[in-house]
């Protein structure tokens, strides 16, 4: 092993100890590059997701950004800071200020206003995160719908629409004379309605008998013809 004298300390150091940082960097780069290539080939492709177990599926979700890690981190710090200011305001109520008075008002303001301000700040960040999350979910659903459409068997048209139809019967007009008796409908002529003539009753001036002038021109009793 080659030994090198350190001029600053006068001690002896080996070549390996002096070049250790460079070797560590090279080995780390090679290992990282190897693992990255293997993940891109066997784990990260979406078509291999169904064949992965739970562990590698979780790794695929992390590197494919299926979930947002910043959402969990923001929730953690939101809860932490909220309870920190609540307890800080509570304990500050029992402390005294410069004049020897208790900081009750300051403690109450800290307990009430600080959680509200923290909530508003974190809601702004969560709105952006939820917007991105909804876009990711929509894209995931659309991708699943497209994959289902691709997997569905599509019917293929094998018949040629321009192929002439076989076994067709050609229509030929029938020239045989028609000997059947044509159907005729006879309607009975309605009998003329009998219209009754109004009676013309008169009195015979000779005998005084009442009779119908339309039926008898002469009096049926005395037989005398009475002029109209």
C-alpha cells in the first residue's frame, strides 16, 4: 500500500484514506444508476403494476407520484403548530409582565387568534395541493377508462357491403287475365218517405158535416160539390 507523508501533521496516511471520498461518490453513482434502470424497467411502467406485490407497488406509487407526500407533511405541521400556540397561550396566562401583572389577555389572544391564522395559511397551501390531487385523480380515471376500451374486443366487419346478394328472386309481372268477378257493392235504394199532407177540414154549407177537402171534393154526406 502506498503511504503518503502528511506535511501538515507529519503523519503517514495511506492512498486509500486520501481518495476515500471520491471512491464513495463513484460507488454511490453506480449503485443509484443501476437501481434507477432496474426500477424503470421492472417496477415503474404502468403495465407491470398488476404483477407487483404490495411492497414494490408502494414504491411504484411513490416514484410515479400517485400520492402527494407534502400533503401529509403539511397536515402534521398544522396540527403541531395549532396545539403549540394553544398551550403556549395557556401557560403565558400565568406569567407576569414587566409591571407584575398576569398576561391573561395576551394568553387568550394567542390561544384564539393563532390557530385561526395558522388555519388560513395552511388552507391556502391545501387548496393548491387538492387542486393538483384532483387533476391526478381525473387523469387516473381517464387512463383506466381508455385501458378498458382498448381491452374490449372490437367486432370486425368481414362482409363486403358491395357484394351482390345471392339467391334473389326477380319480380316478373303476371300477365294471366283476371277471371275473378269484381267485387261490387249494391246498396238498397231507400224507399221514399211518406209525407203526410195536411188535412183541409171544411164544413158542408148544406148539411153541416165536417170532412177533409183533400180526400173528397164533394160532401160525403149530401154529395153536393162545394166550390173552393
